[in-house]
C-alpha cells in the first residue's frame, strides 16, 4: 500500500513476496559508487597489521576493495580477525581465501552495523579497530564501539552519491512505490522537496526506515 513502510531484508525477499501478484518490479540503480584509488590512508593502515585488534567492513563493495588491497600483501602476513555484516559482505573476502567472522543483520530498531558491533563486543574483540567504510556512512558502528571504550580508525575506500536530479525525479515519476536501501538515497530524494512525495517508500533495513521517517518521505506503517 503506498504511504506505508514494509521492512524487508533484501531484494530477493521482495521478489519472493510479490511473485504471485500483479506488481511490476523495475530495478534501477539511483546511486553511483566511486572507489578511492589510490588510497594512501588504507595502505598506511594495512602496513601495520599487528596494530589492529580487528578489521571490520559493512558493505559488499567495501569488502571487495579490502580483499583487493589485502591481495597485494605477502601470503604469510598475519592479519587480525576480519568482521563483516552478512553473507553478501563476506563473499568477496571468502572468495579471496580470507577467514571472516560474520555478524548478524539488523533486527527491530537496530541496524546491521550496530548489531555487528554488538557481536564484536560479545566476542570481546580488542582495540583498536580498523573500520573500512564507504563515504558517507552511518556512525552507528563507530559510536557503539567507542562507547564501549574501543578506539576506532575509519578509512573510506569508496564514495557514494546519487545520480543527477533529473534521473531521480524521472524514477519518482514512474513509480507507485520505491524500494530504497540506503540513507544516502533517502537524503537525495528528500532534497527534491514535494516532487519526491508522490510514491510510497519501501525501506530495506531499520537504518533506512529511520532515515525515511526522519526525511518525511512517507508515514510509518
């Protein structure tokens, strides 16, 4: 129903739940991602692996860039424990032969990054923590770890931005419901003002749902 929120875990969940309906699903990327290359900050951080109690990544794109960076080091390099959110994030590192601790996805009002931080604290991970992230990103993971007394160094490995406004508004104009999975996209849509209010918004994950509510894009179901 337009104007309400539905919490879904991923795009596959949406496809499964709508398979027997008359809904037409159109997948259109509305975000652009640019790797930060070269990345001296990441190179410097990885040059001293013994310094870190853990390395954490929360997105598949960040995991792939981290895997690529780790591949440039000698096979005998001893790395601290690697932590990630979910199987999609784990996949690039596992494919590169890295052992990864996979934290839980978000549930209820807690986002996936915050849930991962909770799992790391439960496992008594020591600091400091190297957080390999996109830019911008939510501060939930850093906040929870630092609140627990762990030092966190964040290194951005890619930058995310919305497509041009004309493409955003064209997507809005064609949709009765828009599925969004990123607070960055929510912010870009909200910046379009009243022109972005026509469709309802379906949010994947608690963090994106909270961003939608804060931006006033649709009432909470």
